[in-house]
C-alpha cells in the first residue's frame, strides 16, 4: 500500500478537535436556553426536548457556562480554541507528563474544564503525539493468530539459521555456528565457521544435508544475504528445492529453528571450560540435543531417525539392562531385533505426528488468547521506524 504524505503548517495533533460548522461553540444552544430560554430557529419538538434535558446539568454564572459534575463540582465549558490550548498545555506543557488519554481527561476535569468530546479528543491527541509514539512501550502482543508449519515426512523441510557473531571467538578463529534443523524429527546438524559465506552455506547443504538425508522439498531461512543469493538459488534450482523466507525483522516466524538455537547455545555454554573451546564442544552438544526427548514430538530425534535410542557413554561404563541383554544375543538374533525396530519406525513417526498436532493445538490456544489485532486503514497516521546506521548517541534516553 503506498504511503500518503501531507504537509501541515502546524503539528498533526493540532487537528484533533474539529471546528464547529457554524462558527459557534458546542455549548451555544445550551447557553441560549439557560440564559434566555430560547431554542434554535430550526429546532423541532424532539430537539427542544433534548436541549432541555441537557441544560438541566449546566449552570450559568456571569455569562460563563459550567457543567455540574456527579460530585456537584462545577466544570467550566470551553470552546474549540481553548480546548486545544488546554490539551497542549496539560499533555506537553511545562508540567506536562505526556500521560495517556484517560489519565489526561481525568486531569483536565480535576483542573475544572469540560467539553463534550473531551475523552476521545485526549485519546486522539496522544495517538498523534510524536514523542509519545517514539518513547512508548513496545507492543509485544501478537497482531494475528498463530499459524503453524508442519512437515509431512522426515527430512522434507529444513530450517536454516546462523548463530553469531560469537564473542569471544573460538581458538581456531571461528565466530559463527551454522544450524540446520529438520521440522519433522527435530534432528539438528551444525558446523562452526570463521565467516558464514554463501560458498560455505551451499557446500554444507550439499555435503551434510542432500548427500546424507536426501533431497528436501523446501528450505526455510531468514532474509540474510549469505542465505539468499545467486549461488543458493542455483543449488535450489538444480535439486528442485523450494526456498522460502521468514518475515523480515520477525525471528519468531522461524520459531522452531530459533528454539533449537537457544537450546544449543545453552548446552554449549554449560559445557565450555575456557570459553574458547566451544567449537570442540559443538559435536557433543548436538549429540546431547539429539538424544533428549523433544516436547513437540514426545520422542528423541535419534529414535525418530534410526528407530532406536542411542547408547550413552554411561551405559557402556556402567552396563544398563539393555546393554547386558544385547551382549548375550547372537548376531542373527540381534540383527532380527534390529529389523523389527526398523519395521516399527513408521508407527513411532505416526505417534510423533499425532503428539505434534496436539502440542500445536495447545500452543495455538495459548497464543491466540493474547492476540491484539491491529488493522491499518487508508488515511491513518502511522509511525515508520527507520533503523539507524550507527548506534544512537542518546544512549539511555534513546527512543524505543
């Protein structure tokens, strides 16, 4: 949608109160009735009845009209020019606190002023105040319902992302982790790089994904240049892979990969000893991640890929019941047991699909409770954020 821009001689918030069509203040008819018992010339019986009902709540004192409040406090009625001046002074004047619309309306009434559209005018005034918009709290509530992504079979849809730059860098000079995750099994592959170039990305996809797990149907990534380039496009065209991008500046769009990144960073952070050996701990972190039950599937990624649980080092050091039983089996019996596991792997994957669908329904129910729809209509004022090229020199006092 194209942006419509208009130039005003005064700030936009000065137009929050509309001028009266006939040039008279909004309380002119009420004042005439209270003062002279006179109705407007074109008033019918219904209009006269309305004026009499409204006039019952007003008091005239020395040609100044007052509104009688519910607590019997008298509020002076002000016209358009006076109302605009009061709004500006109360909101951003010498003692103005840039309060929200409801607080501002209550404060004006405590000062002893009144006009019919006071609350709506205060809200519109705050909405059009530039300082209130740039320094206001960020809205974290989602603007739309949650839309989940599902993979129909293992290794058909992969999400890719980059962790870094990591400081301090590893002893071998690496500063980035390139992470790839399968949406079905939650299986994760990762490698460390000094720089995640487009050549490194394409080589990793060919060697570690395509040649090991087959051709995926689609790949999902963010909008980084090293993940979106001519070389990446050629690889996708060569192997008939669909490449999709998440929304710009919206990491939650690729939430599954972001969650995997967070977990891997936590595991590596707890494994490191010198904080420069994290590249050596990466394979062990991946091994730990693959052998843990994922909440979204109810199974470990290792079991969904290979049909059996991985043997942990502690099971070899202190033999578990599984190790003891398998050590007594003949090779032919063990091979037959392994065949049975592979034959039943489809059942495990179907259970993972059902578990994942129930998990997604729960996530959608929780997410959609907090949704606050935000719709923009043509002609409305919007605040457009321009990302700074360099760090804002205002530091703590920089706007949000």
